């Protein structure tokens, strides 16, 4: 009876497991927790009525890629409004704005999340390239005048293996936070609110 080389069998089995694990990836739910860094301040404590609108065409950010890309989508663990509204409220408060306080003529500010995308290169080759894209529109109404400004960010990350849920949360929160930081530090938005 021939002798089995256990080291070779272990290597072959490990290789097969790695190949198979790359083909079947589980869906992920991401905890979005964006934080804007505020560098601007408004005077006279203006009042703003704030709301968040999810304008995305799909609740899925995208697919993790691999053979079963139709079933391994990335979604948010909570709805976008309940996640983004507290972060935007905090950012405005740090700017010196009174949010949703009684006022005869508040500025109405809506944040429209138009894009939150996660795209993986389709060729299933290494390295894995993940492209993230965020687009938020700030729609402000004051005294019958409306202004819309769009803030967009995109970034490509490279990985040697599919990113974990924790890693995806990190990179998605990073790009979302960067977009919010640009939005709330825009002098045009501050001027409209004052």
C-alpha cells in the first residue's frame, strides 16, 4: 500500500478551501456611522430644519464579487435616514446652527443621498479592486430661494483577499465621512444658512 504524504495532502486541501472560499462569499450588512470634521462656524445661530432623503435606486451598495455575485450583496444594517440624521445634526450644531428649533423662517436643508456604491472588478483576478462612490446633494431653501450643491467622492482600494465586514465598514465610513466633511465645510452652504 502506498504511503500518503500528509504535508502534500494538507497543502492541496488548503489550496482548494481557499479557492472555494473565494467563490462563495456571504452577504454583508454594514453599520454606517459617518462623522464630519467641522472647521467652519456660522454667526447669529441661524435655525435650520433638517431632513435626510434616500434617493438611491437600490438598497444594495453593490456586490462583493466572486462566482455568486447575485447573492452576496452589501447593504446597510440600518436605514440611511436614522444613520445620517444624527451625524448631520451634530455637524450643524458644531457649526453654531440651531437645528429644528421653533422659528418663523428657518432654512430648510435636505440631504439627498444619491449614490452609495461598492463595485468590485468583475474579472475575479488578484488583486481585488474595490471602487467606492458617494454622492450627496445639499438642497437648501431660504426665503423662497433654493440652492442645490452636490458633493461626490470616489476611491479605489486594493486587496489580496475579499475584505471582511469590519474592513468594508471602515472604508465605507471613511469615504462617507470625507464627503460629509466637505459638505459641511463648504463656505457656500454656510453663507446660505446664515
